[in-house]
C-alpha cells in the first residue's frame, strides 16, 4: 500500500504557506479584573479574544560565551536568555469597544488615571492576602497571553505563549468621519517567558 499524502512531509500543497493575516490573540483576564466582574458587566468574561492585524514575535536568543584556555578560546552556550523586548500587537477595535475597554481597565489597575496610584487590591482585603500573601503582588495583574497562528483553513497550527504578561501601552484611536475603515490601534505587553506549543493533530493511518 502506498504511503498516504499526509504522512510524507516533503509533499506539500502550494497553500502551505504562513500568512500574515492569520493570527488571533487570546488572554486569560488577570486576577484583579476577574475579581471585579460583578461590578462591571464589560469584564464579565474569563478570557479575551482579539483579532490581530499585525504582531511581531520577539527575537529569541541564547547567546554564546567565550571561554579562554591557554593561548586560544572557544565558544560555549551561556545557557541563559536575555530579557525579551516587549510584544507589540496591532488589533481591530470591536464595534462595542469592548476589547479596547478591557485593555484600558488593565492599564487603570497599574496606574489610576485620576489618583495616579496603583489600583489593585486594597490592603484591607484579607481574602486576597490569604491567596497571594501580599496585596500589590505582580501575580494579581499578570496573566498568560497567547498568539495563535492559523493555517489557510483557520485551524490553530502554532501557539506562541507569553507567561507573566501585563500591558504597558495602549495606542491611540484616530477618528476619521470621512472614511469608513475599521478602527485599528496597538497594545504593548511585557512578559517574562515565551514558549511555543504545537497543537497535537491526528495522524493519518494507512488505508
């Protein structure tokens, strides 16, 4: 019996090319926003899904280090990763501005616009203290963010997972009553770890 097409990685369709418009962003809401869902109906979600119109996967490196011995030197791995550059995401604002609002509320936690102070859990909330030990701990405003890469059939083929992630910048909105284009803006996120996950797929069997 001949080998099925799907088992031979060398036989690829001309459609098997990565496309720049095949990405979506999914993130679990950080603890502090989930804790406030009962007071804000627009936060009444566990995760946020955003249509991404552009993003750049940050540079990933494990640099070498020079080891001198005698009159020569050799290169070995440093076994360390430099700090990642921020993740920049271009996204389309939905017609209810919900995705923009959620990201704005996230920034509001980090610095309130009117008081200019940290807007997280107050010191007198013992429930938070029992779970996270210290109010203002970074774990209450950090979360996991994923950029999902899709194929031509809108199936997830790769997940870029950003750990200990938090928003640092929310871009401007340009109003233009002369045009009917979709509103796009940007958001920047800082994170600590980047992992790449390949979703498991069913393997074709011989007929």
